[in-house]
C-alpha cells in the first residue's frame, strides 16, 4: 500500500509576502489601475493614438497592404528555395 505524505504548512514558510517583480501589466486581466499601484506611474498613450478595431481601410490602401504582404511572402519563399538549391548543389559536389 502506498503512503502519501500530507502537505504541511512548513513548506510555505519561505514565502514572506514580498513582491519581487510586479506583474501588473497593461492588457492583463488582473491589471490594476489604482493610483498607488506600481504601474500607475508608467506613461500612457493618448487614446487618439490607439487605433480602433472598427476602422476600415480604403480599397486602394487594402490593395497596397495585400500586395506588400504577398511580395514579402514571395521574398521569404525565394530565400528558402535558393538555400535549398545551394544545399543540394553542395551535397552533389561533396558526394560525387
């Protein structure tokens, strides 16, 4: 028969209640905006700088974003294709 030890209160003696690092970060569910909280002194962005999620791009701007994202993706894919080609050529050079 297995015997399990019960957790005693002595295992919690090392916790003296001091805060080592404040976890009060903007955007977290437990964020505390009280004036005496440690993050209350951190600089805040003005509300007009924060884009709202309801803003829509115009057709021209949307096309620019789509084309830019596609070109970046093609550039990354091209780098991988060139790297694979060079690796194959190196293997053929060494093994033949």
